[in-house]
C-alpha cells in the first residue's frame, strides 16, 4: 500500500485537536499524547465508560503534527509497543482519584494465566476506579516480565519450572530483578492531573518513583487476590525478595 504523501486538511485538523506535545525536560525528545478517545469497557457484564489515551516517545520535537503522522506508516509501530492510559471520571479536577501503573503481562492480562496475579489486578483496578468515580489505569507496554520482554520472560518461565524463583530466573538470564522505569508514565500523569493521587499497588518502588518525581501521593490501596497453588510461590517471592507491601497479611493465605 502506498504511503500517503499529503493529507486532507480536515483529517489533520481532527487529529491535531487530539495530540498533545509533552517535551522532555532533558531536551532529548518528546512524548506525543493522543486522546481522549471514548472507550466503553465491559466489566463483568456492565459497561463502564473510559477515556483512552495512547502515547509515543519520539526523538523529534515538533508541533507540526502532520509531519509526525506522515512518518507513522513507514515506522512499523506494530512491531514495537506503545503504552496507554484509561481515564475515568473527572480525573483532572476531582479532589480524590485512584491511579494504577500496570505493567503489561501478555500471559496474565490476555490469556488469563494463573501463574501470576496480573490479570486479576488489572480488572480489579479498573473496577476500583469505576467504583471510586475517578481515576486512571496506566498500561505500560515496555514492562513485560518486569522489563525483560516477552521472549525473555518465556525463558524465565522455563527456569521457574525447574526450581528458580522469579527473582533468580531474571538474574540467571543476565537481567536485573526489576528494570522497569516509570518516567514516561509520570510525565503523562503530570499532563493529565496536578492534584494528589491514591496509588493502587503493593510495590513500594512505584510509590517511591512518584514521590521522587515530586507528585503528591496521599494514600495507597493494596491489591492482593486470586491466590492459588499456581501462583502462591510467585506472590510470596514478591513479598520476601522484592519488598512488596503486605498489610495485614492479606496475601497468600486463601485458596
């Protein structure tokens, strides 16, 4: 299919109204945030209305959005991954809002794998946000396997099936236990909301990343559940070796 060399002015007008440029403070590129886009979501048979945003990290910094759009068809973005965020309610202005930084989990989020609790956490976070009335779910696409990628995660699973825990499996493959970075997500969050937030997480590193960036985190909501024999060791490793917070010992005690 030929690449479009010029665009209908109406098309560019429609698109540029929904594109926001977030320059990097370091001067080494920019984030292009697209949205909001209406996204009705099926949550256990009930329809919840979200506003969806997606972002692209780019070295080129320009408000000539037609030039950016013109390059997309030749960039093969389908082989890469882009992160996005689901926003519910009056996220910018409500006094209280929930957020979750959710790392992509191909096996858990899509296939429903019970080797982890990721799919459960994603759905529960979306429910919490809707019940609360305001919030955002950041879906971080470059975080698979705590930052090692899907293919490497498959290798790590082989090691886990042979007695290595999730931390040692990553280390044995030459990776850090957790190499995830939240910098881009934080930049997008700051562009969408300046008021305090409540973070849905068991991971103190996410709390620290927000606070180090100068964000006002007023509270934390822990999220344990869907515990079974398939993921009990995985969850216990999160607590014992990765420092995940387990208030009131709610994790790993139910079947």
